[in-house]
């Protein structure tokens, strides 16, 4: 089983930037598509971005052009660079396998809080 630890969240003003990181335990990280998800208060968890094992990338329309997902397989790490942040981006951000929302029984870590506010 893979353990995922997210970091890099914080409080930032609108228009600011944050870089999130997710470190995965285990030695099979490179075979998984990995995704960043977020859950805002009162809302369902949603997929923000996904990067496949072949480095193909998907972004939700709401973040396209502002967020950049990347991965470093040697470090078992997936990143989310978030630029031009908006208050609507406020949420807890999680990483997981790229199809986690469609798979029953997916487990989620603590996530990292991102708050965009003036």
C-alpha cells in the first residue's frame, strides 16, 4: 500500500502562488497516474489535475492555465504549482492515484490546507 503525504499549503493572497508536494512511499510510484484533488467546505472532492505514468496531463477547466502538475519519479513526488490563486481555490488539497475518485474504497490522507484570502 502507498502512503501519501501532502505539504506546501498555506495562506496566500489572491494572485499569489503556492507549490504543493506529495511524497509517496513505496517503490512502484512510477507506474501510477497521480492526481491532485481538492475539497472545499460544503463541496465534494474534485479532481484538479492528473499526470499519467507517461506524463500526459489533465487539468480541470477551473484551474487550466493557472496550475501546473509535475512529477519526479526518482523522488516519488508529485507537485502542483499554483499561480494566480483565487479565493475559490480555497480547499484542502489531496494527492492520490489518478483514478481515486472512481475507485471504491480509496483512502485519503490528511491533505494540505490552501487558503486564498486578503
